[in-house]
């Protein structure tokens, strides 16, 4: 204030008055901006009391375990859900289908008229509609259907990348204890970075690499900034595309959930696997890349499989096996099997999980999986070799209830490009 007093003393009256008010306005702006920044920071750091149900896609309407968990996680019978079918090419049909199943399990569900496909209700108006926001404020759960995840982020982010009022309402519901569930595209949006317009071929992604803005883009980040999420994982061999994406976006941990299965994530910390199959865990904390090699490569990554009933603590990075496995821990020093572990299509349906299963209790501690094309793509002579190694850090369990049910973490994974001699056969 001394500085302002001196200005008032030495300047002409009109000049003094003008500058005085400008300085006061500047000070007010400064303190207001800092106050808002502090408020925003407090809001973003608010403790998350809610949970996520991240579904890997192709969720069947008769998968009672997953659907029932979505509803009970939000409070059980009578709980209110809003359904967002913005990802779908046919949002009316997709939204109605999800709402019908949620209702069958005791929830009340209302489909929001939110989609770039709905011409009679511009999404820019819907995300600011007080009546729509009121529905979310009164709900205990939000369900995102599948389709194209880019459509979800398009309607819920503003043009400058900030949250729309509707997305802010969803976050408030989540923070106070509500549930956010999503299948396929609705699962992809859960991490802060998501796959965007990525090729359907995992091998093509490995060959061409990851380009931000094309292959990956900002997601909604409900699981936090430390975990990358992918879906349709095991059945489509998508664990391999997670590697370059996580590397490009600087993620150390990734979780990929399979079809008709789900990960229930409580307070961004404890993950539980439910449904038909399971999830693949990727750990890149110690992974390295050889920059002298032109094509994608990675060494000393870690990979594991989380089965239905298993839990994984994201804070301590520890596996908690299901009750039917906890008494059957594998003794690394006394393996019983002795077979060569190899597959010529590591990107095939369940191939990576099957390889880890065969390697877990085996005197051979290394397994090899190959990935190559049919010779009709742009670089037919480029393939990749995936080497899985059971080490002293590998921890695994078999189930007493099923001969092929298992859980395991900390297999070492190394990936290197290989030259494929064509034609592969004559």
C-alpha cells in the first residue's frame, strides 16, 4: 500500500485516480485468481469415496454377477442410475438396452439424451442443462455403454479440454461415493490417457508405433493418473498394444480387462476381478528400450494375470488371490512340468494367458511367442518375438476348484523385432 500512496502524492489527480483503481483491480484479480486456483486444486485433490466397474466389453445381459455388482455397488435395489450412450452408433437403442438390464437388477435408470448422433438435442446444450445435471446430482451411478470412446470425450470435454458442467457433476457423484460403470468404450475412458483412433490390428500398432492425437488421447481419468486401462484384452491379444501406448504416455502400470468380465476399483486403490475371465497386469517400472533398434522393442517389463475373484492393491502393488487359490501357491524351486512353451500366435485369443499358465509350474522357465503377418501388410517381413520368463520374483497360484484357473504376477517380458523370411511356407 506504500507504493500506492506515493503514486497518489506525486501524480496529477486524474492520473492518480486512474492508476489507483487499476492497481486495486489488479490486486483483486490476483487474489481472486489464486483463490480460484486453490479451490480448483482442493476440488481435484478431493478424496475419492466412490468406485468403478470397468467392463471389458461384450457384456452379456445374462452375466448376473457383473450386472448385479454394478447395482449393489451403487446402493442396491432402488438406486438411481443415469445411462450415457454417447459412444454408440445407435444411442437410443444402446441406452435403452442398458437401462432395461439395470432395471431388472433393481435400479431405476434414465437414459440421458447426450450424443453427437442426436440432432434434435445438441450435446453442447445437454451438458449445460440444469435438469440433466440435477439427474446426475440425484443419482448414485452412471453407466457408459460401448461404441467409440472418442464420442464420449467429445461431448463431455469442452473445446479447450476442460470439463463440461455435466462431467463436473459426474465427478462430484463419484467423489461422494457413487459408482461409474462402463463397458468397452465406457471402460477405455477410465484412464487419463485412452486409446483413440488406433488400428484394429495389434500387430499394425506394434509396427507403426503410437502417435498422440491419433492413437491415444485424453480420457476422463476416473481411475487416476497412474494406471492405463484397456479392454477386449485377452481375447484380442491387446496386451501387446498396451506396451507402446504406456511407454509413449509414460505409464508404469496398466490393467487390461477381458470381455464379459469386469474390474471393480474401490477408491482408486483396490481392484477386484469378477465375471467370466480376468485381466492382464503390465508393470513397466523397470522396463527399458534400446534406442539403437529402429522398431519397437522392450526389455525387463513385467506381466501377470489376475483371475476372477482375485484382488490387486494398486498402492502396495500386491496380488491377493481368491480364496480357492490362496492355499495353492506355486513353489518356484520344485516345478512339476517339463515342456517346451511356445506359440506361433501370441496375439491370438487367450494365447498370452495360456502361455503364462503353462510356464508357471514348469522346469522350463522361458516361453516364446511370435507375432507376424500373413505377408499382405506394408511391412510383411517385420515380426516380433515375445519372451516370457519365470523368475525368482514370479508369484503364482493354482485353484483347487478348477484345474486351469490360476493367478500370477511378475513374469518378465522381453519384446524384440524379428525379420520374417517370406514366404513362410510353400
